[in-house]
C-alpha cells in the first residue's frame, strides 16, 4: 500500500512538473511520463538502499549481543533464542521491517523445535537476505561437520562480519551523499522554472503561444538530458568492485579454515556460498569475471583435480587482486603455513582499503564529467530567461 501511494504521488508530481512547461495536452502527458520514468528508478533504488543500510546496522547490533551472550557462557542456540524473543517483543526497526521480523520468527520456531542451530541460521540468512549471514551459516555448518566449538567459531565469524559490514557501510554512505548531491543538481532547473512562473507569470506567458512552445520544448529537452546525465554520473547504483568481492571471499575462506576445513575444502565452501548468494549478474562485467574464476576453481576441485595444479592453471588469471590471492595460496599451500587464516584476514582488510581508495579516485574523475550536464543546464536556464523577452520584440 505504501509503495502504491508513493508511485501515485510521484505520478502527480511528474504531471505538475510537466505543467510548468506545456499546456498542450499531448506534450504535457509525454513530459509527465518522461519525468516519471526517470524519477521512479531513483526513488526505488533509494528506498531499497535505505532499507538495506538500516538492516545492516541492526545486524551489527544483533551480532554484538550474541557475542556478549556467548562470552558470558550461553550456548549458541540459547543466545539466539533469547535475541529472537527480544527482537520480536520490543518495538523497533526490526519489527517494522516485515521481512526481518518474519525471518526471526521462523528462526525462533525452528530453535524451539530443537532444529540444529546451523540449519536455523541458514533459514535466517535466507529470510534476511544478507550475504554475511549466509557466510556465517555456511561456516557454522562446516564447524558442525568438523566438530569444532560453535561458540568459538561464531565469535570469530562475528568479528570478521562486523568488519565486512563496516566496509559496506562506508561505501553506502558515500553513495548516499552522492545521490543527495545529484538530486539537488538535477532538480535545480525545474525549481528555477517554477520560480519564474510564480514570480513573473505575465513575462512567461509568451512561452505558451506562437513559437513559445517550440522554445519551451528545447529548454525541456536540454534540462531532461542534463538531468539524465546527472542520474548517470551521480545516482546510478554501483556494482561491488572486484576488490570488495575478493575481500569477502578471502574472509570466508579464513573462517572456513578456522572451522577446521582444509584449504581446498575452504575454497569450495566459500565459492559455493557465493553461488548461493546469486551474485553472477550484470556485476560480472565490472568485476572482470571474478565470480566465474572462483567457481571455475571450485568446479575443478570437485572433479578431483589437485589443488596445487588448479592454482597453477589460474596463476595468471584475470585481475591483479585475483593473481595476488593465487600467489599467496600457492606459497602457503606448498609450505604448509599454519598462519594462513590470519594472512587471509589481513589481505582481505587491505583489499577493502584499496577498494575504497579506488572508489574515491573514480569519484574524483567523475567530478570532471559533471561539467557537461552543468553547461547544458546553464544554457537551458539562460534560454528560458531570455526567450520571453526575445519573443515579445
């Protein structure tokens, strides 16, 4: 219902914005449809991104509370059950989000039926649709198979997941600031047009007769094209960079190693978690096919190819980050280093830092391209201001 009201309000706003420029009904309706089609994806992406950020912040608090309970001596199932009761009983952001409330309700019902805690977390991860929780469920399942301590594995997982969520939070905050900047810049011409219509209606009246509608159509086209460029440069959603994806993969591999798996098994489990996260989408174009490389290694391991031989084949794969990971694993797999999990965590942390630095560098280059839409909007504003005076001569 809320989504329907938002779309209806946007349609009325688009119609009102189009009425600033045109009085001819076909042109008015066409302009309203154009404004609606440009603005709706922006509002939907902002709404989804805002809900995702809110849920990720809540997830960090949940993990901290669970960690405190485990350190106090509670079993994992008991700590999770207590947290689920508190979330569902107290009003807050989690209960406002129907998806999160349903996920915790299902997890609680499974625990009360004495389901294994790793299966309960698997269902919780599917309900919350948070990639880090899917990785947590996979590591818990591995710990159950190897007989490792679930509490110790969970504490290690939560520390790593908090770092992952913090990295994504920094990226989301940067994108949110960029969206706000883009909204202000893209809406400036329409606000200026509305100001002229209200402040000098008699002066603007000549734009609705004779050659006025033609000039108005040109102004509208320039403003829409400039706003579209702002949308493209500032407001579009960015797919995860290859560095950030590989960092999450290395982090999960380190957790799988801490749970007692061997290095080939840890690779297969981490790659399987990425497959279940359904990240093989259009992002593969921008990440250089990193997911495909990870899954290709896992596929060769599944048919019995030795791990060292697979790494040698992929040694000169696509991307510097992937090659760095292969070199690290080859050196430590041959020497049998016992500190591989710690090195993978350190490499994942450095990869996240490199990813954020590269994002900042791309933002700096994008600022140069913003000159072109700003020139278009400036020309349209000058034409809108001078056209009534020229038409009245």
